[in-house]
């Protein structure tokens, strides 16, 4: 039980960690942003990617080493919904990541570079889609943990 509790704790920490850079990106992606923000966005994106890997790793550890085990989760449709949402969120994060890398490169060659307000709005839309999809993950987790749909 201690192992299961520690795995759950690590999983929750990774999830909470993921919220920080996602929120920061949503806040920073505003019209007329400052040039220094371009670098910050890229840094937050790297932190976001690291947290996403930790969420996946700790989730897999819970799946295979946790008290409930694979037999509990894999037949549950909420497990599959949660995994699908996670993949959708990851796919939505690709566009912002590419933009942040591109913007950072441009900023390294052109000090003072700032993307256009149209580019900023387009990338912010993707971050907001991620954030709104993220809201559904706890619902799937709660239903899954209680065995709903088995």
C-alpha cells in the first residue's frame, strides 16, 4: 500500500507540475508581448514537456505496479477515454512547441523579435484547447478509479 500511495503522490505532483507551464503559456500569450517573453515561453514549454513525460511515466508505474493493476484499468472505458484525452492534449501541444522553437530561433538572430499578434492568438488558441481538454482528465480519473463502466 505504501508503494501505491507513493506512486499516486508522484503522479499527482507531475500532473500539478504540468498545470504550471500550461497556465504560464496561456497568461504570457497576449497581444503585444515583450521580446523577453519569447524565451520564457520556450523555457516553459520545455518544462511542460518534462512534466508530461513524468505524468506518463508515473501513470505507467501506477498501471503496472499499483495496487489495482492492469486488470482493473484496461477493461474500463474511462481508462481508454483518459488515455485518448492525454494523447489529444499531447497532439494539441505540438503546434505551440513548434512555434516556440521557431520564435526562439528568430529571437536569437533578431534581438527584439516578437511574433505578430495574429501568430500569438493562433498559438494561444491551441494552448487554451489543451487547457480545456485537461479539465476532463480528472472526470475520467474519478470514474475510472471507482470502476464505473466495468
